C-alpha cells in the first residue's frame, strides 16, 4: 500500500507527501506565503517514522458524518471527514497517515467511493488513501500546480461546482487558494451542512468566521475574493458547519454566523 515507507518524503510542517523521485531542499507548499517553513528549518519524515507512533481516532459528529484525526497530532493537525451516503461514502480532506486498522474500520462502514480535498495543504497522503479504496481524488483544476504526488487516481474538475451523488456537491469558493472548495451536504444534519476545511475558518468562540489568503501569516483576501465566497455560499442550504480543526463544529446557526461574518469582512472596503 505505502510507496517507499522508509523514504523521508513527508513534510513535517504541512504533512504533504512528495511522490516524485527528487525531493526538494525546501517544501514548496510551505515556502509559499500561505504557509511557513518550520521554526527549526525544513524537516522531512517517513511513513515508517509516523507509523511507529501514530494512529487515527474517529469521532461521530452526526449519524452520517465521522471526523478523523491523527493522534498524537502531526503537521497541521487537520481533521478529515467521512460522509456516509447510500450511493457511496465520501472522504472530505485527507490525512498524512493511514493504517490497516483505519482501512478495516472504513470498509466496515461501506468503504470510500470518492475523496474530495479542499486545498493543497491537505493533499497529504491522498494517493495512499485512494489506492487503499480504489477511488478517485477530486481536486479543483485551479490548484493543479500544487500537486506534489501525481497519480492516476486524481481527477481534476473546473467550474463552480461538481455534483457527486445523493445531492452531495463540491463547491468552488476560491479565496485561500485559487481552487479552494467546500463540500455541501443539504440532506445531512437537521437542515443541511457544509464541510469547509479552512476555506471558511471557524473561530474558537464559534461566533465568528474568517476568510483569509493566509491564516498563519495573517494575509487578508481582496474584496473580489470575499465576494466570490459570498456568491457561492449564500445560495446553499445549510445550518451546520464543520471545519478543519477540533473546535470548528457548529451544529446549528452556521448560516447566520456566516452571513454576519462575511458582511463584516466586506464592510472594511466601504471606507
């Protein structure tokens, strides 16, 4: 399953695995203004080194949604989400680790029919996950330049949205990356929900949301990008939102918080 498990080809800061034969001196994703090189400099690790200390923890958010996290936390420490659906399960975002126990548990729930990833910071070990479940990886074509682990499972798409099945759709919102996306689940939860990665960043208070070009480097978005996010999200049916990190769970009222937060961000440009 794992290609070259002893190769030091996983960035310790962002968790993205490089599947190319030549590993750069510096992770190109972390060198971009949206991320950063680790405080002690560039560090690479291998799958074997991660496997010696890591496991994946599942938590059930709804009857049809689990979140998955590496423990102990590693790299960006994002969550992935497993969406259960009658026509096929979807893995939203990805993790830089996978093991046999995780594969067995997910297969007991029906496996994975597709992987959709919000943006390049979470590409992680996407090829290994796709290989394990023999399923496509849907990435927005606007982020093609950031793929560092190419392979036949990747299917690029373009435009405003891509419909999967059972009313599930990937929605392009841009902003954080040119191809940043969210997952719309109108039939899940009490009144629909969004899985947003950090294309939409839920604050720890869960009363505010942020929309940034770079979160760690505090670089804001221009007005046109904020307007695109609003135009793509406003028409969607949702009341819950689940983001990339542990605190980013809003079980109800997420639409109201989104509307207030995006209006506040846009108001800056009125002065």
